[in-house]
C-alpha cells in the first residue's frame, strides 16, 4: 500500500477520515496513530519492532534529560559548589544525549550501512592479499527509517538545548515519529512544528478538506502523469547504460531530473494535502527550485527540510567546535576577511555534504554526489565577490534578462549532471555515462527514432510535455506569490466542481499505470 495505490486512495484514507471525524476529540489522535502503525505494518510487517524501539527510547531519554536538569539542587551551595554541580549536570546531560542519539543513529547505521562498510573493508583487505574478515551483512530496512531517525535525533537535541520541553505523552511522541503521510518520504518535521497539532483533534472543516484534496490531486498528477510515465525510459537507459551515449544520455539525465522532481514533490503534495485535511500544517519541502540562480539557492528550495536539518544539527555544531573555531580564526588572519571566512566555514560545509551523500544511500555515487555539490558551493562562495567586481568592471547588468537566462542554463547543466551520477547504478557507471556524452554525441539521435526505442511512444512524450508545461505554469504563478487555490475558491460552486472532475479525469486518462508500464515505486521511499 502506497500513497498512489487504489487501496490507499479509495479505502484506507477515506476510512481514516471517517473514523477520525466519528471519534471523540480526545481519542482522534489514537485513530491517526493506529492508522500510522497499520500503514507501517502493511509495508514493513514485523520490522515495526525497530520503530517501537526508537519511539520508546526517545520518549524515555527525553524525560531523562529533563529530569536530570530538574534534579539539580543548588540550595545552600557555595559559588564554587554551584559551578561544580552545574558542570556535573551538564556533563551527565551531554552523555545522556550522546547515548540517545547513539541508539537512533546506531540502528540506522547497522541496518542501512553495515553491508556497504563490510564490503569496502573486505575489498581493501583483498587488495593487500588478506582474506575477507567481515561477513557480507544485509538487513531488511523498515520503511521510513532515514526520516523518522532524523526526527528522533532532532527531538532529543531540541530537548537537550531546552528549545522544547520533554514530552511525557508517549502517544503524541509516537504519532510525531510515525504519522502515516510523512512516513515514507517525509518531509522531516520538527517536534515544535507538528506534534501538538497531531493530538489537537481538530474537527474536519470544509476548507481544509477541499484544499487537502486539491493538493493530493495535484500530487497525483505529477506522480502518475510525469514521474511514472518517465520511469520506463529511465530504467531502460540507466539499466543498460553501455548501450547508449551522447544525446540519449543527456536526454535521460534531463528526464530523470524531471522524474525525480515530479515523484518527490508530488509525494510531498499528497503528504501536505493529507495533513491539511486533518488541520495539521506540514512544512513545505520544495519552493520552485528550478527558478534558482545558483547551487546554494537551489538547495535552499529543494528538499528544504533536509537542508534545514543539516544546517541546524550538522553545520552549526561543527562550526562551534573549538578546533573549527580556532581554524577559522587562523584562516581569517592569514587569508583575509573573505577567503578566511570561506575557509572557516568549509569544515562545516564539508560535514553537511558528506552527510547529505550518506543519507541518500550506500553507494559511492551518493558520496560523489555530496562532494560534487560541496565543491561547487565552495567555489561559488570563493568566486562570488570577484564575479560581482568583474560584472561591474565590464558593465554587465546581473539583473538583466540575458544574464538571468545564462544563470538558469548554467544551473540546469549543473543539476542535470549531478542527477546523472545520483541515478547511476554505481560511480563507475556514472563516469562511463558522463564520458559517453562526448564520445558518442550525435544530433541524429533526436530525429532517427532512437528516442522511440526506449519504451515511450509519441503519446507518452506528449503527455509528459503537457504535464511539464502545467508544472511550469503553476511554478511561475507561485513564484509571483499568487495562490491558485485561493483564486479557485472564489469561483462559483459548479465551476469549481467542474474543474475538480476535469482534473480527476485528466489523471485517470493520462496517468501511467496498468499494462505496458513498469510499476514505479516512490523514489525517496528507498532513501
């Protein structure tokens, strides 16, 4: 059962909505929690034990962190004693935090990364004529472990830094970690953003329900019409990359980027829409990323919640460590203000992007993907003032249409190249495909029917093109700050419902499902 399955859309979600509305207010969160566990069981079965361990340990350790601070009694203590007691308490809380995060991240590392590490260690040993010492370990992964683990870690860190109080309500904390719309692909929520709303038991309201279903329908359009239709072509080319080169690889990298965006953002639309139905505000994860001017801005608009999580829990903590602060001070003294500042932030930036690569998967191509953006953003930070100065010297208007088009084309080339390596089966395959762009480049591939031998017919390309135009048009409107749904709500009832039924019919007719299409899993559910 996934968000696009008939079982989910026709039976599960309507059933949850009905039970939620019928339940007394104080018990509505139990309906959502039961539905979330049932959804998890349908996908991962007995692996729910890992989720339960995470939930119980996070709940207990959060209370432990809180009680440790409350138990600090400074009554009658001298200034020296108060200082010693506070230091002892701080050290104990720090150890509790590391213990709690160790449980969460330890399960993630063992279940998701142990095979990667054991394989590479054995490969190194084999290279120096030692036999394999580590067994090839493979574990079944519970759905959503990468997402709910980051939420658990952020909860513990926020309790430790006293940004939020520890929650003694086990059910609320469990629902925060497992709410079924966010379980498969996020977004990565903070406790302060969603937890209280999840247990508030708000009644269903007409506006929330209609807005929610509108958002779900838009997500289904992106997923079924664009992403799933492109799946066959992407699987064909990337699965047999040695048979293709030049234009075919370029087209495949571009279409995979569109597939990934339509798949991931479409899923997030369905997630946010489902939350809206229950009166729960789920954070946005995309903000028209392809309208960005550079890689930094792109990543502020793409997978926003992962980026902000890495900034808050990786970038800032690394920046504030004593060695990095000392390195930054020396860098500014030796390299000057600008280059010194870039150097000072580079260790934290490296930490963010190595974690970004690891979080996405266990192949070297994912690590390369992270380092690819680390290098690009580092170069961008280094060269920005020089680019500004050169533009002023050459009297180039950086706000002009021509310059903005240049920036957009440059960014798209960067993004398409990055996604080529991201989607490749291995790092070797990624470099092989990248080389083939230049060694097998033939414009005739666009006109000789080669594109029609990749699993898609002309009607498929036409449907994708129309879908792309629709997504582009909506993006332009949103970029201008216009709410399409608010505009739609001003139309008369017959007009609105005609548009709704027309959109549903469009998804049914143009959606890629059934015979002739590869079953397309939610891409980010695999991360």
